[in-house]
């Protein structure tokens, strides 16, 4: 079975509990002396076996790291791990999931090798918002309900609002709506991408 490590919880005697996102579920598995194994690390893709325990959590066995070359680039790893942390928080207490989430990470892990990691993270997030039906394409401010004009600001989850209502960075509404529709950042300049990343860090 393959999956991405969403969270690692340290226990006594260097044991751990690992939360692993697989194509159809998020598994909580116990690993003896897991803290000693560098391949069991946040954001890594692994192949593994699940051994039923019957009393406590199932055990994580026969772990193989399915690595990517970009994992030697600290900047890419940082962005990837931050996105993984936010995804774990978003999916907290979820056990059965749609295959979409695994495939989103699969696609992002391939693109981040050659693309700007911030752009990859934003595009993954746009896909997630679209899948969950949260990609706000309305023409009204989510704070006051008033009609939006050419210039807007973004709230958490990229909700659209008036700059005066949100007191945040200002964006062109066309750029944001095109982004939410296309799930692409090609038309956005680097400064806009960095500002949107800062908003994404508030939480998925």
C-alpha cells in the first residue's frame, strides 16, 4: 500500500503513531522505534504494510521510501511540508476519503520538481477548493454582502471581499476568478503568488 505521511506523533521509547493518507483512507498506524527511521518523516511518500493488532492500533510494517529528487531542495520541502500540515488539519478526524486527495498530492509531487513550489501549492489548493465546492466565484463580498468591483482582497479559504472590509492585500478580481476557474497560476506574477501563499498559510 502507498501513502503520504500527514503527521507523526512521538510516543515513549522512540515509538510513533503515523497518520498516512492513502488513496481511500487516512490510516493511524503504530510503529515501534519509528523515530529512528529517517524515511518515516512528514510529507514523505512511502510503501508499507498494515499489520492488524486487534487490541491497539494496527502496526506500520515493511516501510519503503518512495522518494523524489526534489526532496534534497530545502525550499521545496518546506513548502510541501507546510501544505501537508495544513491538509492534515483540514482532514482531522476523517478516516474514509475520496481518491481525489491522494491524486492531488501525486500530481503536486511531480510538478514541484520543475515548477515554483508556491505555485504548485496554490494550484493544488485551487483544485481542492473546486472539488469541495468552496471556490467562491461570486461577485459579492463575503463580509458585507456588497457588490465587488475590480479590486478585492482575499480572506481565509480565498473568500472574496472588499479591501475596506478585509484590510488585506489587494488583487484584481479578474486574476483571482481566472485562477479559481483554471486552477493555474501562469497569469499571476510572482509578487501576487507570494501574497496568496501568505493567505493560504492561514489555513485550508
